[in-house]
């Protein structure tokens, strides 16, 4: 029988999976419509993200980069990702 337990990970773990800082990870996940569970203030508490949701965001980001055409969206604070065909670049503008 499969477990129905939702696996949650910290913002630090999500940032590691996305290979970005915690601040950028939070912005990216929220931008893609993924919302955290907030365990409130205190040591060992804070935001937790659904593990499978983070993996889906990564998959969606990869799909957008590989799709033909020009993709240009803001991730906040002037960070933009440009993708055209198989070439992509990330930079602060």
C-alpha cells in the first residue's frame, strides 16, 4: 500500500535542488504557483515546500527552456532568463 504522507522540504533543500540561493528559490517557486506550508517562527520551523511540487517546477522550467521560440520572463529584482532554442543565458539586467 502506498503512503499518503506528503513529503515536505525546507527552503534550503529546495534552493539546493534548484541550484540557487534561498531567496531566489522562494521567488521562483511562488512564481510557478507553488505555495509553502508555514510551521511558524522558531528553531526548526518555518517554510516547508512539497518535494514533488519542487520537482514539477524544475521539470516545467526545463520544458520551457527546450521549447522553440523566445521565452522572456522576470523572476523579480531585474533577474531575467532568456532562452532561444537550445541556447540560454541568465543575467542581471
